[in-house]
């Protein structure tokens, strides 16, 4: 199959997701309500008591609302990535993916196209949130020279959570099981990270097990990469953890959707 056909299939899936979302403006509003509520209510309430100390990547004392914005951007990416797995379950059983999985396209490429479409949609929602946060008075340190770093961190985080969503869709057989699965994935991944509080506060408070889990949580590294990129600092091993997690989840999802080994290999009964 030619590269032209592969790129056409990639664009077709991305365009489908954008058009579908464009016909559902309520989906964008719903995606923004949660992080905007955190920023407008919780951050405002804690601003005077939860300022961040002068630690990396900050050169000076910063307010709590500025600290949590990268975490709230991560929230937008995380929830949309997980929502995409719900859409994948529905499409696989009753929608367009049922036909696409039987199309003469390499299945890993088809899944990659779905992953890219999810990441593009997540990034657009994140940009909308940044615009709303600016209207609420939270000014991010966006400098033109840092935009490539911020874009790389955001895109990688979107791909990581999207790949995790793909992997989950392999194991979610029915839509009824989705809510329970999400409760065991989204909330632990988000709250056991540095999205809302730094690691040193966890260690200082004596919550040792939470500190250790947060250290090894891939979502922590995604948020920290974005936070350090916004301030033009080196994020250390965070980029490697995010990229490795994205690659691992995607490979496992491809295996799960392999007709010979994974999802497609289920038998419905004797021949």
C-alpha cells in the first residue's frame, strides 16, 4: 500500500473526529467545565494558603493557580484520551471502526490514525482551556522560544493517554463496564500525581506511599514535562518516561487488536 493511501486514511480519521466534535459543541463545553471549575473555584480558594516555594522550575514564589494550570491541561488531555476509549468500544461494536478493522489497511496504522485523531482533538481542547484560563486572569509564561518545547510536551502527553485509552478499549468488552474501569484508571492516575500538589509537599506531609506512587506514575512525568517546558527548563527523564509509556501502550494495543492474538481471536463457538 502506497504512502499516499496511508496518509489519506490518516487524514480521513482525523477529519471525521473533528467534524463529529464540530457537530457536538456541548462536548467541548463539557470537557472545559471540570478544569475551569478547579481553576475558578478551588485555585481561587487556596491561592492565599497554598503558594509554591521557590523550587524547580520556578525562579520565584508562584501562586497556586499558576502551579496547577499544567495539571489542569493534563486533566483535559487525560479525560479526552479516556473518553476516546469509550468511543472506540462503541465504534468497534456498532460504529465505523467495525468496518475499518476489516479494511485492507495495516491494523497498526489504523490504530495509529485513531490515536493521532484523539491527540489532535485533545490538543484543541487544551488550547481552548488555556484561552479560558487567560480570561480568568491566570497568565502562563508562554514565550515564543518555548512554544516548540510546550508543543512537544503537550503532544506527547496527548499521545500517551490516548495510547492508554486504546489499550483499555481492548479489554473493555461492553459499554456498561466502562464507568467502573475509568474509576480505577482516571482518578488514581490524576490524583496520585503532581497535577494538584508537588512531590515535596507529599513527602513533607508524611504521605510516603502516595509520594512513591506519584513518583512512578507516568502522568506525573507528563505534567512535569509540560510544567518545565512552560518555564524553559530541562525536564530530566520525564520526556523519556512519557514517550516510553506511549510506545508500550500502543504496542500492547496493537497486539490486543491483532486478529491472531488479541481481540479478533475470540471464538464465538465451535465451527
